C-alpha cells in the first residue's frame, strides 16, 4: 500500500484489516501515555487547502501518537499567497524529506495528482466533492463497534446534501463493501445527477425510512459549495429533511444517529438529537484518531501488505 486516495483502493480484506488495526490503536489511545514508537523518525505533512478542525487535528494527533514528526502547512500563511502552484509547493516540501502527506483540497482529483508528483505516501483527507476515505473508515468502524463486525444487510440511510458530499460518496462505497443496504434521502437537487456507480437506492421521503433503518447518517448543508441554491430556504429543508426531535422519536429503538461534523445545529439535526443518547457523533471523532493511526501505520511501517490494492 503506497497511498490511500479512495475507498476504491481497498478491498474487503484491507478494510477489515484497517478496522482490526484501529481497534488495537483504540486500546493504545486509552493508555495513560497514549503513545507508541512505531513511526519514530518518519515525517508526516498535513497540507490543508480547505478549513478543517477535526480532520487535520485527528491526523496530526494520530501521527504524534505513533511518534512521527509532524509538519503543518497552513495555506493562509504560505507561499500559495504569492502564487505558488500545488506542484511547486509539494515538491518544495518533499525536498525537505517527508514520508507521508495528508492532503485536503477543494478540487476533486488533487490527491491523485499529488501522488504522481511525490514519492511520499499520499492520504486523501477530502478532495472537493469526490472522496474522504478515512471518514468512511471511521464511520464504518463506529457502526461495527455497536453492531458487531457483520453488518451484512444493515439498513443505513444517508440524509441531506449528498450531491456536495465527499463523505457520502466514500461512505456508500465502504458500506456496500461490507454488505450494508444504503438509501440516500434528499430532494432531487441534493442527490447526485446520476446514481450510476453508486451502489445504493434513493428516496425523497425521510418519513418513509424513519421506522425502518438501523443507522441514520446526517450530512451538513455545504454552504460553501452553494448548496443553499438547491432548495427554497433552510427552514423548508429542515421541515422536510431535518432530523427534528419529533422525527427522532419515530426512529426504531436501536437506531443509531451519526454526523461527520461540522454540524449546522437546528438545520440538518436538532441540537437535542445531536446531544441525545442515540448520537454517536463524539464517538466518531474519537474513533477517527485510531483509524488514522491505522492508515499511517499501514502506509509507513512497511507493514506486511495483504489486501491493499493501491
Ligand atoms: C466533512 C468534510 O470536510 O468533508 N467533515 C469532516 O471531515 N468530518 C464534512 C463536511 O464538511 O460537512
């Protein structure tokens, strides 16, 4: 395994292996000193061209818990402001001697492009509307920790701004790989223009799935990608597709509620539901560090291979 650019880089065995590894790193993160020397001497760069709280800090925490050295690049205080290209930027950083680069970029395909330009391992931390593979790995790990490893036939609904969501695209692929049945729930304007290549079904009707799903995943309305032009008003979106307190009360007794964050509280999810007993939102963030430790370890430790396609 050289890179993790897409869930397509993984087969079922590789996904299972990353989950198993992450489980052992969860044990490490629970120790008094949550650190192991596994990646001592390795250098990991976080290269974020879009704003991020949890993903960047999660990767950096993961790298530090494996004893790697971390370089943080912040676009706002870099030579990108002087017009430097992505290629020149990454080749400059690579010349300092790096082992992995974790990249987030507003353009779909940026991580793939980077992987052609540097020898280091590239991890896609979100490229435009395309993919966000580690989010899907942590989401599926979180589901498995509640539902057991076999999630064959588990019914998952992904609700909201699917069209602009790299999380949804990666989640659908990862869930399908594990045998879950996924339904997208959104107005037409927030569904992908075509579902060709999406191993799932779609509906406009949130009410019809409420009593019938094991997991309900909400997505943020991506205002920075002009999602608000896709429906009359936020109030109308919430009225039809928001997980309100009333709708949450009609979920099945064991239904889990997830959201990748950041949330628009009161838009796609009511604050009482986000903070309520079914919500796994904080746990998703917690599991994210262990997943990223697993990915970095797998890429950089010269681990025994096995199952990785990329
Ligand atoms: C997501 C992202 O950036 O794609 N956030 C995250 O990484 N947890 C989802 C979003 O921004 O809505």
